[in-house]
């Protein structure tokens, strides 16, 4: 491959791996916030245990996802300085707001929530996890606003060889953003629901002593996945109307069309399956034969998320900013195939290890169950120190 294809491959690999973390974070956050609300209102211990168990998985995924996000930041300066030079004043604005106004707040409130167990007032503690959820979705909004600008550069004009933002409202009301954001939100709920459902099926299949806990979780995961599938598919199809306005030939290439086809065919089949299973939510945890099948289904929403990302990004090639800046012109000058190959191998290795670590840590937490959760555990009292007797 030449240097351009290597750089594109590098961004595709790092972007795809990072998105796996993001989609799970977006899906788990509201589930944990709702479960914590039920605990705060009712005081029932089963809701607290569920909050702490699934919350620990959320924190694990979030922490490792931060590192993959840092690699994504390196991408722009390393390989795509032409993008920053030509459109940094516009493209960089929503990214800066996301980092300073959403991500920092999200991290702050998450820290308060993690270390606030048994320390903060219960309503203040509850407010923290809701702020985590709201700021997570605010982050998604600003990231999708930046990405939608690449799809359809609304609200900007070219002056002096650079793009200048002239209409902030047009940037936020971009047709490429309106339906794609709910589509991503639904995909997150779909993925989180399948994770909860698959993990619960695993524990039930191995005849766990926490049967009541994972029976409730499996039902919740199934219903959340079904709701997420409705949102994802509905807003997915809704995008076709607006795509005709700014990218009428989006799915003409082999790769973009293939990714779209997989997403539509597999997504519809899985949604049909969920439609059949949802009315059986009460009985499904009792059917041992169904539990391995539910475990096998767990990766499907993540596969569909990657296909959706590929269809969205590849479909506007050869443009990086549709109709304004080509991918070739956006590349950093002076890059060689050897340089990009080294960074590709390095980034792929680092992100691959992070993804593997995330999987292993989540699998370990699921295998150990809610009795071995560190999040929210009360501090062990310090051992008493016996004063030596004074000699007379």
C-alpha cells in the first residue's frame, strides 16, 4: 500500500477500536443511572448491588477507553495536519467544546460518583451519576457535530484558502447530525443491552447462586436491547432522506455498500429476533437451552456498530471534508510509507492490547459476580494499634 492507503488504514483501525469503547459507554451510563435512582428512591439492596456490579464494568470500559481516545487525538496531528490547517477553526470548535465542556465534567462527576459511595449524601451521589450520563451524551453530541461537518460542511465559507465558521446554528442543525446522533445513541443502548443479556445468560447457564440477580438483569438487558434496536433502525432509515441532499452517491463504492448491506441485513434479523424474544422476557431466563444462544449473540451489536462507522466514513471518499478537502490534500506533508507503517503497527498493538484488556477485565468481573465488586464497598476499619505498656 502507498502512504495514503496506510494512513487511511491506520485511522480506520484506531477509530474502529475506539468506537467499541464509546458505544458501550453510551449504552451503560443511562442503565446505571436508572438503577441507581431506583436504589435511592426505594433503598432496596438488590438495586444497589446491580448499580455497583454494572457500574464497575462501566468504569473499567470508560478508563481504558480514555487511552484509545488519546490515540485518536494523535491521529490528527500525526497524519492529517492538512485538515487542521484548512478547517481547524471550524472542525476544532466542537472538539474543543467536547473536551473542555463535556469530557472534563464527565470525568469529574464520575470520580465523585466512584469515590462518593458511603461518603456523599445519597441524592448528591445520585446527581453525580446523572451528570455523568448527561455529559457523556453531550460529548457524543459535539463529536457527532464535528463528524457531521466532515459529511456536510454547513455553516462555513472559504476565505483566504481556509474555512471560516459563519453560522454556528447551521453547524448544530446540520442535516447530517439530526438523525445520526439518535442512531448512535440507539446503537449504544443496543450494545449495552446485549452485554447485560449475554453476561446474565452466562451466569445462569453455569447455575449461579445469584440466580435472582441475573434473572432480573437478563430481562432488563433484553428489553433495553429491543428498545435500542428500534431507535437504531428507525433513525438509520431516516438518514437516507437527508443523504440524498449532500451525499447522493455515498454507497457507490464496494466497501461502503458492503458495510451498509451487512448492517441492514444482520441488523434487521437481530431486530426481528428481539421482537420475538421480548414478549418472552419473563420465561427466557428459565430456559437453559436458550442461554448459550444469547451469549453467542453478544458481539453482534458491536459488529454492526463498526459496519455503520465504515459505511459513514468510507462513503464520502475521496473527500475528507465532503466537496471541500480531499483525503490526499489533508495528509501531513513529508510522511513516508515506513513512518506510517511503524505508527500503524504501534497504534494497532496498543489499542489491540487495550481492547483485549477491556474484554478480559469485563469477563473477569462477570465471572466473579456481584459478591466480589470493589466499587462502593465500605472501607475496612483500620486495625487497632495497641500501645506498649509503660514500664515503671
